[in-house]
C-alpha cells in the first residue's frame, strides 16, 4: 500500500465534504444503536443524514467501510493512555482497556465494529491496517522499544480475540475488560 492510500480520508476533503462525512458517521451510529448492524445500510444512513445515497457512496463503499471508518476516527482521535505506572503489565492493561472503552457504552456499535473489521471490503482492509498499526504502536509505547515482537503479537491477538468474543455476544465489554487484565498479566508474567 502506498502512503497516499493510508492517509486519512478527511485530509482530502473540503470543509463542506468533511461536514457531510461527519453527518453520515453520526447517522450511522444512531441507526446502529437503534436498529443494529443488520438494519444498517448506506442508503438508510444517507436518508437519516439528509444526504443523497450516491453522495454517501462516494465516501463509503459499504456499511462495513462506514462502521470501520467511524471506529478508526475514534481511535485516531483518542489520546494515548497515560503511562504513569512503573509496572509494564499495568501500562498494557491501560492501553487495552482505553481502546475497548471507545465503544463500551454502545453495544450495537461495538458488535458492528467487530463485524465490519472482519469484512473483505478493500477499504476495510486499509482501515484494518491503520487500526492494527495504531494499536501496535500504543502497545509498544506502553512496553518500551526493547519489547519482544512475540509479546506484542500475543497482546494483539488477545485484544482481537476479545473483540470477537464481545462481538459474538459471549462477553460484555465490562467483563472483557477484566479478562483482558488477567490475560495480559499471564502473557507478561
């Protein structure tokens, strides 16, 4: 992927276009919270936002792309978790819980994020790479640059698995936050 392909969409938008994207994203979250992922379509989001469907499709190729983009923007806009503890496991737990809490109060949106990120849409793939890179950078910052890549990989798998469990309805975000802590401590010894 070229760097241009990984740039934030918003960097290429005029102020009016950015406002349209914001309205679409807000409408998508509102619809998700009301009707769930199965009730979401780009056309319904467009109608809710007062935008033509063709306009909505110029920004989002699918509902998966739209949901993944909303999550990416939340993650990218979230400041890193503070690293105040001397304990590396505590710092990692702070990072994982901080990310999980981005959607914790919105179970329908959280489940939609999991479904969307598993999609095969090429635009979702770009976002999945951005999200993965951001989470890896946050974990590396929490552990320090000398950390073993296998440890980071294991923590990434822990977080991804936690999202899938929540998305499948096997756990709540509150419950998974506790499980993340126990599991991270096991990985980090």
